[in-house]
């Protein structure tokens, strides 16, 4: 396992290569990570609110505006 200090000493190219190797290993691994049970509860609650018409949705443009740093 790589230690943080070792990663900090790597060049940007070495870090990117390490990330690519990790990504390839994850893709080949085939194992699935299970979601915690509380995720299902959150999703069910959000769907119920949407079904009742209580959920508020943003357009993509509204979201981009909200996420942009304000120029103050």
C-alpha cells in the first residue's frame, strides 16, 4: 500500500499513472460495493415527496448559477 508521503513525492504523471492503474483494477475486479441500507430510506423519502408534489427541482441552468461563486 502506498503511504501519503510516497504519493506526495510522485510527479503529476506518476500520480495519474497510479490512478489509471487503480481504475483499471477496479473495473476488472467485478466486485460490487453495496449501498448502506439508509440510502434506500433516503431515496424512498425523496420519491414520496416528489409523488406528493412537495419536492423542488432545479433546471441545469439554475444549478449552474447556484454553484458559481458569487462575484462579491
